[in-house]
């Protein structure tokens, strides 16, 4: 499934302006909450802009990109080839709705801006799948816009939510409390909520 936003450049790379705008802010939170070593699996890596940036600065982690979209995987691989980073692997074909993920264990599962452009079943599968592979001290890190207590946190988010639902009735901003409950259902507690620029949030889940 193609993401709703993004443009392909003349050299074959896909770019998303939002990823360029928010990558530094997300990195700052990752510095405080990412594990100090091990494997970090990114779900729905998209263009690869995030994971390439994070791998440069969090070099102690081994980064694993993934995306179900073949065009995006080509874009990710092209970025890897260009940057020549040794701590990032080739992108995996991973759909969260698949019962068996091609990664057996991870110290962190990172996912940004996916669950509002996918059906709710994908959010459930993401949390369930992450729980299956996370180490005992592992971290599930989610980033994106969320509703709080059934309401929008900004007018722009409300408009964005309506726009998404016009594109696909199964899309839309999720209630943060509902996502928190998904974690509790599998034994992952929402240990930190970090307010981010542009009315977004970083959610950090850990085992109870």
C-alpha cells in the first residue's frame, strides 16, 4: 500500500517533506529512550529518510528497515548504498498483518506515522507483533498525531483527520488511550508520552 504523501525524485529516491522536518526532533527523543545496543527494527520505513538519519547518530544500534511497498524498499536500499553505513541492513518485506515477521528478536521496534494511514487492525498487529519479538528490556516507540480523550489536540489535526477519512474510511487519527490499551493487552505499558512539534507525540512502551 502506497503512503498518501511523498514524491519520487529524478534519481529514484522517494522523499517526504514531513520526514525531513521531524527527524531531528524524533532523534532527540530516541537519544533518551532508545536502548544502548542491539537491534532496532523500523516498521513501515517508507522512503528511508528516518532510519538513515537515526543510524548515523545512533551507531551503537543495528538498524533493520522494513516496508511492504517494493518501491519504498528500493528507495531505502538506494539511500543505504549512497550513505555506506555499516549498521543498517537491507530492507525487509514486512507487513504487520502477516502473522510471522522475518525478525525473531529486537531491542526496539520503531514506527512513525503509520497507524493513522492504515486500518485499526494494523495498529493491533503492530503492537502484538512487537510484543512477540521485543527483548525483556525492549522498547516500542511510536510517533505521530493522536487524539486525546476522544478529542483532537489541534484544529490542524482535526482537519487532517477529516482529510484522511475522505481518502479511506478505515484511516484516521487514533485515540492515544486506545493505543495505550493495545499495549496493556499484551503486557506493554506506556511509560512515557512526549509532546512533539506540529501537534505530534512520541509514545514509549516498555514491558510491565
